[in-house]
């Protein structure tokens, strides 16, 4: 079931990142939860452009696909 506009979708876990129909954008808090890190780390990753985001109104939302790309990329590092 889709959340009404303006409400965040809450995700069950990292495996849910690939679930069809889920939101394309997640809050900084949700990105932190999915990665198992704090907001300070998310903000650092956003500043370093390791994660992509966009601003809608006053909210900074993280592109869900960039979380997958970040995890995939860091997994491949020695």
C-alpha cells in the first residue's frame, strides 16, 4: 500500500531497498537507519557527494538508488 503524499514510507530493512513500488527518495533519518549509521555520517556522505540528494521544499531527501550504489561501491573496495 502506498503512503499518502507528504508522508514518509517506512522500510522494513536493507533488503527492502530493492522492493518495487517503494519511495525513490528517503529522509536523512531513514537513510541513516538503512545504512546503520548516524545523521552526522549521512551529512558527511552527502557533503562528499557519496550519496545523492535533492531538496523538496525544506526537506533534504536522499536518492534511494544512491544508497545501493554506495553500498555496492564500498563492498568492492579492498
